[in-house]
C-alpha cells in the first residue's frame, strides 16, 4: 500500500511569446476560436499569460506550451513547459 498523493492533470495552453523583456519571465499570447453567441460567426479571442522561463532562451515569436503551476509571484501562475517552434527572425 502506497501513501503517495495523486495530483490532478495540469492545464496546458499553446501560445506565442509576445514579450521577453523581463528576467526569467515571458508574456505568452494564447488565442482561441469561439462562436459568437448572437451572430454564430467564428471569432478570435486572445489572452496574455505571464509565464516563468528559467532557461531564458526564448525570443519574441517563439511558439511555446505553458503549464499551470502554483503562484510564483503576483502575476505568474504558469511556467514554460516546452518550446514547440522557434521564430525564424
């Protein structure tokens, strides 16, 4: 019989880095498609997340996967899980 706790599955999002000016922090813009409630037309909604980036190798335009984590600071509740694609510039 084991006494280890089971943890739930963390939320993940995929987005694009829009700012890397802070130390160990990047701002990631996550876009999603939704249907407008009245007009039934597909529209884009986006949200910006502050994510912890320990390695400091990311640049603006990189596509990353962020993972939800415990609060790290006032605004940071996400961390960079993996880099999906590097920007070409």
